[in-house]
C-alpha cells in the first residue's frame, strides 16, 4: 500500500498531473470517474494568492468527490510561499505540492518552478519553510535537473526527504529539454534503488499507454506514475492501465456512446463552473482528443469549435450519436 502521510493510495497509484489551463475541476471530474487515484490543482502562483488575484483564487476550488487532492503552489519568494501555503491549507486539501519542475519562461525566468534546480540550497530552505507552515503532507514535483550537466535529482531527493517532504514526483527531463525528446527514467529508477529513500517516488513523462505504464513499473520500480498529456481528451487511460496491470490485456477503447457521455459531462461541469462563454471556449481543446480515431469526424469537430451556444453543442453531440450509431470498433 502506497501512502502519503495517512493518505492511502492503493498498490500502484495513478496520478493526474497538474497542467496549466487543463487540470481544472471539470477535467478532474472525468479523470476521477475514470480511475485517477490522486489529482492536483493547476499550479497556483504564490504571488497571485497573496494579491488575491481572481484567477489564482479560483484555482483553489476543490470538491469532496475529488479527494484525495493536492493544491500545487509555485513561487520564488520564501515568505510568499509560506503565506500562500497558509491560504491553501485553509481550504482543506489533502496535501500541498510544490512545483519545482515547470520549465516555461514566465515561471522559470522569474526564479520559480524549475529555476530552483539552479539553487538547491534555496530549494531546500523554501521546502522546509512550506513543511513548517502546514499540518498537511507536503510533496514535491520536479525534474532531473536544469540541464544535462546538472542532473542533481539524486542529491535533491535525499535533501528534500530529510527536511520533511512525504512524496516526490520526478519528470524524466531537464528544464532545458522542456517537453522535447524522450523522457529518461534511468535516474528515477536509481532513486528507488537508494536505501536512504523511504518516501514514495512517482515517475512522470511519456506515459501514454497501459503497456508503457506496466513496462516502467517493472523496469524502474516506481511506486506509481503521474500522467499528464495522455489524459487530455482521454481520461479512460487510468482505468485502462489498471485493467492492463490486473489482466495483462488492454480493454477495448471507449465507443461513441461513452465518448459522448464523458464529453457532455465535461461540458456541463465546464459551463457550470466557468460560465457559458468561458466554459464553451475552454472545451474546444478537448474535442479532437475525445473523438480521436473516429472516422470522418472533422466536420463535426469544426462545428463544435465554432459555436458559442451551449444547447447547440449538445445538439451536435446528439447528431454524432445518431450518425455513428453503427460504429463499434475504434482504435
């Protein structure tokens, strides 16, 4: 049984990655229904929380059915991280996660996210301050290092464990790599071989199929995997991985009725939470993935991304249901 503090996550938990403009409550709802064991909010700026910025505050919204759920924070100022940890703790998540992995310029170039990989003493000091600022378990998500010459994750893991983090997720790329090339899990596997480390180690990067999740589980010995981009428009991946691990075979992909059901659920929650206009606009990025592999779907997708009317969207989805009533095999 993998545990973070007192949170029990099962034998091989599957985590939904915190993704900016993706991992919001509507998306988390469909991932939870389809087997995600632990989810995180989108990463939240400590500066934004302290300024009471509306976008940052909205990201604190969590719901009971999502539990266990963590709030992920990032920042470059230790005092601000302490204050934002106190604000986040007050909304009663199950854990606090610190982002030391985000590679994008407007985060890393401001001294936050993956930038802390260039200043390990500050990373340790910041983490210790966050641990002391909350009664909740504190976890960390980071990368192998800043670049190929500074892959310092082995040192980082020991030092962060020593000051109190209760789990570590490692993305198998450096900051310089961004999301290019293939993730290298070799050092993640070495973390699991280190007898000094006793906290759960979760691997992240390029898990896009049940077969790969199983292969990496066996090869690198990780306690669980975190899935990001592969879940966008395909929340079924979590239960597919669980089925593959248990039975050794991949289940049939979801048919048209199931894809439409989940799309409608996502759309409904999106418009309820964000309002009709924003909810409709932010759903547009999901349609292509929800219906990937469906033959001749482009005309419907174009209509779905062009309309702003919620009821028209439901009508188009009903048309899809009728038009593909006889389609059973999808890849």
